[in-house]
């Protein structure tokens, strides 16, 4: 069994933490759980590797997954140290990027810079606004309102009783509230003067 595992490691097998043994969809990758991780997490995979193996972070969407490899994947080279062997990217991150997946995609920007689609920006581009909590640019949302309602009944106010003038109102609904930097909502109610029709008094005979 040890000889078989050794041969698989020489061929560049991928090792992950878990229980038992399973095969991936790729024919040249064998997942051997009990010989790979020195420590691991169910959420993040391998946290450290056993001797002679290289620690490598794989990007799965926005999630990073730790793996232990006998040889580093394409675009990376192995760096050995007395306590920890790692796979280092051959790509050079740009000056504004702290960590990058490759030369065109930054996973974490330097302080005071905002992330958008793998790029770093001191100010968010047009159409986006800064999310200070997560230091990323999010889509700007503008207010949207519906159509005006019909004019309401003509109502007389106390100040207008002497001249038989009143006021009628119409409104419209807010369909989409704006984001922090989005265009604010316009007024949603309007008033206009109106004339109150004279009522005829009827006397009981």
C-alpha cells in the first residue's frame, strides 16, 4: 500500500483531508486522505501538510480551499522551508493588490482600495458605490417610482372657506428605494387648487 501511494505522489496526486479514500473526476488525480493533511478544517480543507508535500490554496468562487500536493500545479513553483512547504504563484501581483489568484485577478486589495471584478480602485467607477464594510464596489441603485394616481376629491380648508376654493391631491408609490449614493426619490405627492361646487339647499315642505 505504501509503495502504491508513493507512486501516486510521484505522479502528482492531489491529497485532501477527510476519511477513507476517493477518486476525483480527473484520471491523474487520486485523493488520499490519511497521508496528506497534518491538520485540517471541514470548512477550509487542509491547514497544514505532512513532510515533503506542498500546501496550496485553490480558489472555488470566492472560497479558498487548502490542499496538499506532491508537486505544485501549473503557474506555481514549490518553496521549501524547515517547517512549511508552499506553492507560490509565478504571477506577480500588481502594486495595489495584496493577494492575487493570477496576474489579472486580485483576491484582496491593499488598505483603502476597493475591489471590483478582481481589480483594485481608489474610487469606485461610475455606476458603482463603495461598500466601506467589505471594501468593495457595489452596483449603484437609483430610486424608481410608479405612475401618478388620479386626482382625489376637492377638499376645502378652513382658510379657503370664504372663497369656495379647495385643494385636491394625487400620489405615486416608490417602487425601488435608492442605495446610499443613488439618485434620491422625487416627490411622491402633488397638490393643486380646485373650485368646490356650490351645494343646493333643499327645504322640507
